[in-house]
């Protein structure tokens, strides 16, 4: 595949960013895979809310319904009330019920383990076909639960990647994900993904970023523009 000069430059920058953030925060190694259905539903609950609220909603859901078959059999309004702390409860309850109903009808089993045997693009297409499931959610399930090469783009990865020139400053989240998957080596997806999130939380904040303490400020478009 022939690469443009811009993409070649971004590949080199991504490699350097990965090296520096690894030195700063340590190498992140995925020690075990999460259950893919757990991951999918937890990620649905995380949409448009904080990690704290989504975790609380997931814990409430699993406490009230120990098995996914219990959720499938439950009244949707009751599910919504159970996950209220995660926000958008009615919408998320509908999405969760839709996923479980589809699995029950199509597979006869409330499990996503079968995706592990699929080719990457086939698994990606199957997940994308689900109601309320977008590219970020798909990538999280693929990377964290199925060990497939995908690069989830959350709010931190999105912000930092555009600031440091790994993607265009006006790129959408979907475009940033596609770009990162092209310029980062697949074996480094997990490490860089987690370290970009950590960097976004610690240093490259949305407001008042701590540029003076940043290990990659010398290659940061946002920092160079702010200095002018």
C-alpha cells in the first residue's frame, strides 16, 4: 500500500509518541480478556456519561439480574430504573434489550464468544449492525474482549490525537479511529490506546492542559499554536 507523505509523517510521529508515553506511564499489557457480552453492555451504559456513573449502573444491573437471561426476561421499564444512575436510562435499556433479544433469536445463546472465530471485518460488521452500537463500542469489544486489532477512540484519545497531529484537527471520531488504525502498528494498539487515555486525564486535559509537564509538547500542534 502506497502511503502519502502526510501519512508517513504521522506514522513516524505515532511511533515516537508511543515510545515517549510508554516511558512516561509504563507499558500496558492486556493480562486477560473481558467477556465480550459484558463489555458490550457495559460500553452501552458508558455512552454519554462518566466512567463512575456507568460503572455504578453496570453494578446495579448485575446485582439485580445476575444472568443476562434475567435481563432479557425483565420488564424494560424496570431495567431503565435499575440503570438510572448511568443517564439516558430508557434509551440504554431499549438498546440492551434489543441486543439480548437478537442474540436469543439468532444464536439461541446469550453470548458473543462466536465473534472470536470470525475474521475482523466480519465481526466488526456484525457488531455494527446492532441497535445503538457505533464504531467506538465495536472497537472496545474487539480489542478488550476478542483480542482483535481495533483502536477505540474515546474523548481523551480523540482530543489528544488531534492536538498532537496524529489526525486532522477537524477529523470526526470515526475518521480519527481509521487514521490511528493505519498509522499505528496493531501490536501497539492496546498500549497506545491506554496511554493516550492516561495522558489525556493527567496532562492533556480539555481545559487548562499542563503543557509544561508534557513529554510530547515539542511535537504538539496545539502547544505550538498556543505559544504564538
